[in-house]
C-alpha cells in the first residue's frame, strides 16, 4: 500500500474512524503503525501544550481512575514524568 489509509478509509469506500476516536487532524499513520490492526496505537505527546485534562477527561481519552485521590490540581503538578511516551 503506497497511499495514506484515509485514501480508502474515508467512510465511503471503507470504514473510517469510530465515533469514539480521539479528535485529530493527524493522518492515521501518525499513531497507527500496523496495517494488520488498529489496536495499540501510540500517541506521541511531544509538543502538546495544553493540560492533560483537555483530552484525558474520560470522554476524549481515558481520565483519572476511580481510585485516584480527589484533587483540583492539574495532572502535571504531581505527574512530572510522562511514562506513557517511553
């Protein structure tokens, strides 16, 4: 395959993003590195300038777990390393 996924996966020729997909303008190949499965996509957080909760709100992307301590502090006040990008 020598074209971008969206050439065919545009909702007309073949299925496109699911309704609960993270909102993005990036090409599929930016996060999805396998043509066999879309599971296990890795999002590169480099260059993100908004706070974590902008996306990690439980709707767009997974939010705090249920057993997380109650706080109004921003995520990066306690979570200083981004272990998910290693």
